[in-house]
C-alpha cells in the first residue's frame, strides 16, 4: 500500500486509483500527492464541487457538462465528461459555484422560475382563502392570512379572484366580497393593487360572459359599489375605457357602471342595498345608529368611542349622513357645538371621513336650510358660522360648497345683494360694448364677485345676453366672444340660460324675434364649447311642453347644430370674429391655418405652432387644423404632422370633438384626394385606426367596426 493510503479513506483511495488509470502512461509519470489529515474530502457529486482549501494549489475541480465519460486525450487531459489533465495548470481556470463572485447563466432562468412558482403558490392560497371566507365570514382571519403570506405585489390577483368567485354566487357572497374589499383597502391591500385587480376583471369581461351570462351587469355593479365605497376613484372609468378595444365587453361594463348605476339619483343608497345591504340593514337602521352614537357622544364626550362606533358601521359612502346630523344637532343644541365640531375635525384628520363626504354633508344641510328656518329662525346665520369655523380649521373646503349648494332658480344670496350686482353688471356690460376690453370685464367681475358665487355668475350671463339682444349684430357677436372668454363654470352658464329662457315670454313684447336670437346664442355657446351637448339636453329637459317658448328655443338650437357645416355658419351668424378678430371670414382663418402648418411642416417649432393655433381664438374651428394636418401627412408623408396633433390633443388644445370632426371632413373628401394620392383610402384607414387606438376619437361621431376602422369610409360618414 502506498504511504498515502493510511491517510485516505477507502472511498478516496478508489477515486485516486481511477484517476491514475485514466492518465496516459506515455505522457505522465505516476503522481505523488502529499495529503494531510486536514485535507478536504473530494466532492460528493460532480454537480456540487467544493474548492480546495490549500491556498495556491494547482488543482482545480472542473464541473462536467454531461454525464457521459469520454476517452482520455493525449497528455492526460480527459475527454468530454472527464476531470481533465491532473497536472494541467495553464489555462485551466474553471468557474466555481461556491465562489462569491460566481455568476451562472442559469440565474435569470432560476429567478424567473422561482417567481412563477411563488405566484402559482399564491394563486392556490388565494382561492382557498376566498372559499374559506365565504364559509366563515371572518374578515379579521382573512386579513391576517394575507399578512402572513406577505406577497403585496400579488394582491391584485386576490381582488380579482374574490370578485370573480362572488360573481357566480348568491347576493350574500357578493355583499361579503364588497365588505371584505372595503375592510382590507389601505390597511392590508394597497390601493394600486385594488385598482389593478378591477382593471384585470374588466379586461377579462369577454371570458367571464361565457360562464356568467349576466357578467356585464354584475361586474358593473361591483365597480359602482367600489366607487361608492371610495376604494376606486371615479377616474377609473375613463382611464380604463381608454385601454379597451371598442368591441370588448369591458366597454359595456364601464358604460353600464357609469350611466346605469352611478348616474341615478341617490345612487349611493341604492347601490349599497343592491345585494341586501350590510348584513341586511336598511338606511333607516343606519340613520338610527348614527343618531344614537351622536347623542351618546354629546353626553359622554368620549371621542375615541365615537370614532370606533363610526368605523364599525362599515358604511364609508354614507358618512355624509353623520356630517349632516352632527351639523344639524350643533345648530339645535348650541351648547354641544364645540364637541360636535371637534368630532368631525378628528374624523377628517384620521381619514375616517374623507373630504368628499364632509362637503356632501354640509351641502345637504345647505339644500334644506330654507325648511330648517321654520324651526330654527336664524338657521342661515348659524350654518354660515359653522362653515366659517370648519373652513378656518382646515377640514372643510368652503369653495367646494358653491356648486353643490346652488340649484337653478333658488335664492341663496340676499335680494339686496343680487339687485346691486345686477346694476353693476349692466354698467360693466355697457362699458364693454363701447371699449371691447375683455380683460377689463374680467377684472371688474373679480372685484364684484371675487368669491365666484354661482347665482351672480348666472345673473351676469342673463344680463349680458339680454342687453346684446336689444342691440345690433356687433354687440351680439361681442357678447358671445365675452361669454367664451369668461370661463364661468358650465353649471352657472346653464343656470343663466335657463333663467333667460324662462323670461323669454316677457322679452317677446320688446324683442319680436326673441326665440330666434336665443336659439342662436344657445347654439353659438355649444359651438364655442362653452356648453356641451349633454348640457344642451339638460336645458331642454327644463321645458318639456312642446308649445312652450323654452321648448321652441332649444329645439331650434338643436336643429341649427345638426345642419351641415353648422359650426362655420353659426360662427358667421353675426359677422364672425367678434371684437377680437373683427372682419375675419372663414377663408381668412383657413388661410392662416394653412400658412402656419406649411411653416411647421418645413421644420417649424411645435410650441410655436401650438401658440399660433391658440392665438387664432377659434377653438370651434380646430377641425380645420386636423383636416389639413391629415392631408399634408397623406400627401407629403410628413410624420411630424401626427406629432403636432398628438401634442395638441395631450394639452387639450384640440378636443376629442374637434379631432373627430376633422377626420369626418377628410373622409368626405377621400374621393377627390385619391386623384392625387392613389392610396389615400388605405392611408386614411391606417390613420383612423391609429387615432382610435390612442383615444382621440368620439365614437358617437365616427362609426367604427370591430377592427377599429370605418364601416363605410369610402362614401363618407353617412350617419353624420
């Protein structure tokens, strides 16, 4: 036995002999290695080698690439799958997996596999948790299990799984799912994960319909409930709609949630009770509980207990009732005012009642303040005092109450104040008709109505149009230009027109053509985008009688707007251009648009082009910009024209309505354009598809088929 054998185990001896036998005797002499008792063992397996602890040792352990054993090469280095030459030192460095600097090519693949395995494991656990929750109805237990799993990046799947399983169950499980989401929101599940989970549900609506026939209705109700519960922002609807294809069921879900459920009067209470309510409690039950907790709080003064009771109600969408009853109680019991305001302040500071619910509660009191005055003589004064205190402490935005508190036709400001403002408004308007200085009017209005009281704004709109109708076309044009420059809230303009039309019968004594003039002012307001088509319909609903003057005015205005090229005709009804661009014709504007786009196409600056478009002062004529950009793009292949349209749309310089009208006008001239550009129809089809995907187009104006292209673009838009 060799002297080394006494220091080697039988296993090591066998490995050593095997190595000697594999060496080429003609090229290498027998190897003698001195091995100390502290020498490490040989590797347990070729796949997990351990490095030698002898510093500077020439021996390297090479990781085999396969399980096959090849013939030894000349010089002792083994073939494929062998250990190589035992004395081979030159260029023999081999990567060691145990080296801290070792990087394997398979690391990324392993990481990806690990991530997939983790997500698959979470999917299984999420399904089990949802099923268990529906069995035991234990919110706390479910929350603890989610915390223990500690995979916050995957919680969107839990949201999706919870809703999808509940959709196929009874109303009881649907209500339980909504309660669980409200309870976990923010504390356990991040708001972004809730948002993502519902987005995934909407995107998979087409698949859900296969298994759940009423999936559109049920999912829409879940989304509406989430918005009412304040776990989804209202903007979820519009943002999600932008990413959906036009023919997907997800679009139907968003529309159903927005128009079918969230637009209904008292929709919060209706949606809250759609599946039986929280544990089958009615609104009256909650009102009774709210009243009891406020009475108990006034007696005890225990803020913590009151906050706990409010939280235990689990009705965040109904917190405005707490605000309303607390304010009403403070007005009735003056000695309790301090405690009740302190409670509302604490709920706001701790995020228990959000600012929206605070404002809504105050607004409900303001709406009923006239009735309250019968029982509380100084109700208005007391309410104003409470609003001032809340605003000064920073937990109420007083500006948010103005639009909510005013209803068309209701007196909210003092009669003397209103009369004084009307006199000053008349003086301002007459001065404007002489000077044409819009900036001076704006400054005067800020001085006279700095707080932006809606009723005073409406009164100014009424007075402006009334005085203009008594004068010539020049003043009428100036009135329309001023109205589009003031940037009043649209609700105030609507109120002004309603009051104006209501007094039309009296005005007819002095102005025989009052119906025609009012219809033209109303149509011009929509062309100038002061009013939207929806608001025009709202004005029409105030005058249902077919024989009434109001109905005749609105019907005539709508007829004017439906006419071909109505925008240009209405623009020129009183001479066009107003006081700013007096004397401009449509041809002048077209010429200016053409020149600025030619300059931009030749290498002009995007910002400069946008500034020039804005300075035209004709937002209702921006469809001409869209049309000319598309024509230049198709004729000259100037891709930068598309960038200009994109920039204008992003900064809201060109609206969706104007963008759609521009595409409509190009489609109508495709036959003529094809004479110069043979593939005009194909190019236009591609541009239309691209614009539709980017969310530029109003599908109510442009009929798209399932592929996102025009149904009959070769013959123009026959539905327009």
